[in-house]
C-alpha cells in the first residue's frame, strides 16, 4: 500500500553511476589526447612539464633539410629532439649571404650560441606541434 504522506523515493544511484563513468571517460579521453599532443617528441610518447624541461644542445653537426631549413639536435629532459631554423631567419638575422646549404650551415655555426639561447625560450611550446621551427619573427 502506498503511503501518501511519504511517497517512495526513486534511487539516483544509476544516474550517479552513469555520470561518474561519463566524467571518467571524458577526462581520460582529453587527458590522453593532451598527453599525446604535449609529449610526442622524437618518436617517444612522454608527458612533460614544459616549464621545468631541461634543454641541452650537444655539439652535433647541423644539417640542411629538403624544407630549406637547418636542423639541429637538442636533448629535452633526456630525449633527443630535432629542431629547425628557417633560411629566412638565417639570412635576415644571422648574416647568411645566400640560400646555399653550405652558407646556411656556416651562418648557423657562426651564430649557434645566440640561436640556441632563443631556442630554449621559443621551442618548448612548439614541441607539442610536432615540428619545432624557429622563424624570422622569433628574432
């Protein structure tokens, strides 16, 4: 028999359970995607705190790429990563006199400390984009 003064209370447990699992799914989905975008460096899936990332530039030889950039290596929190600088940046800011591979490499080598100093500032945010590139506007 139904008590009119105290109607039966429907359980909210199924709704809470569904909401809890939906929130977990959404959080895990976006956290996983963000982790992938932030941490995919040089083929390794890692999650990094970019504000605390440590950079080290080993004295490797820079190389001319088919993209008309100069690629140089860096170790970011123990993981080797490849960075690039555009030919426009080398010509306009670092004295490259032609677009030849030899001249761009020479200009990079002559200005390496200055380029690496800017790279430490500009490139952490670009690692997540997949192609860390220094361009004319960075200097």
